[in-house]
C-alpha cells in the first residue's frame, strides 16, 4: 500500500494547479446572480457596489484561467477581458431565452419565475457563458461548467455546441446536446431528447458528428436525432420517441404511428 499511497500523493502534487471544480461553478453562479437580480440574495444600494462585484469576479476568473496557463495561446488577462467584454451581448441572449421559455410554456407565470426556478433557463444561461470561454480556447473550465449544470439539472449541453437565439428547453431532464450540434433560432426541445453522434469512434473527434436543427424546429420528448449529416429543416416538428439518422425537409411533421389498444 505504501507504493500506492506514494503514487497518489505524487498525482496530487502534479494536479494541484488545476482549476477547482467548486470554484468554477461558484463564480459562474455569482456572475449569473449579478446579471439577474431574480437569482440574487444580495441587495445593492449603490451602483458602485455592483461594479466592484463585477471587478472582483473578473479578477477571480483571471486566477482560475491562470490555472490552465500552460495550455493558453494568449495571456490570462487578455482572455478574461475579452470574455467580460462579451457579457452584455451574452446577457442579451439569455434574456431572449427567458422570454422564449415564458412564451412557450403555458405553466410559466412570467419571466421572473422562469429565471428564478426553471432548470432549462439555468442550463442555457451557463451554456452561454461556457460557450464563450470555449470560443476563447480556454480548456477544462467550460466543460466543468457544463458538467456542473448536468449534475444539477440532468441537462447535458456541450460548450462547443452552437445554439442560436431564443432557445427554449421545456422540463429538460435527460436532454443531451453534443459538441458539434448546430441549433438555429427559436428552437424548442423537450425532455429526454438526444442530439447525438451516429458513431463514437475516436477518429471522428475533429469531424461534425452531431445534427443540425434549423430555425423554429420543435423536438418533442424522447426523440433521438443522430449524425453530423442529419439536418432538420426550418419549421419542422419531430414527434415524441422518433428515431432519426437522416435529414428532414422544412415544414414537415415527423411522428411514430403507434397504436394504443385497450382491452377490457
């Protein structure tokens, strides 16, 4: 056992500079609370207090990104500055998502309820932060964010996916959205939907493996759409439990013709 303990100890020494999982999630949640007072437990009396909190979070983000400095092409400060410069536009997209969920879910009272309580909104909001970091070629941290959301909500969105405006996730549990997915504007997805790869061979890591959903597509619960060449055309509706590995044209409905028989 002593050799085993020594090996573990050496592993701990080599990984001590990795970004702390809890810290990454805590910082993203603090940032989300600043953007949405509906999620914030702190009261700000002066605008300067809010500005100072942003500045503090930005500094802590620099420290986090510094943990992966050997893998970066640009200085940590420049990367984090670019990320925070994008916060206003990311926030605008989050607002559109909240509106889309509110408008599409008959059970939603208003945007306050959606922002404060809906796991779908939370998953999309954190995705938008993680995606921006992913675009800036920051390793590990975006995936930590996505997996943190996955553990909390059951919604698995890879930070590499490209998702358009006004995205609506209803219920959300069990949703999987793969790394190379392309999702247009005003798309709505229900629980237990998989947008996955047709093949999981490691050799395909640099290819488009996941489907494309054009604008205004609706995918109902339990549907599975696989493959990088699978394109769902604009305004099309994919019914519950449908399994697709090929493209679908625009303006169509796809559904299973199952029969329910009740015998007395």
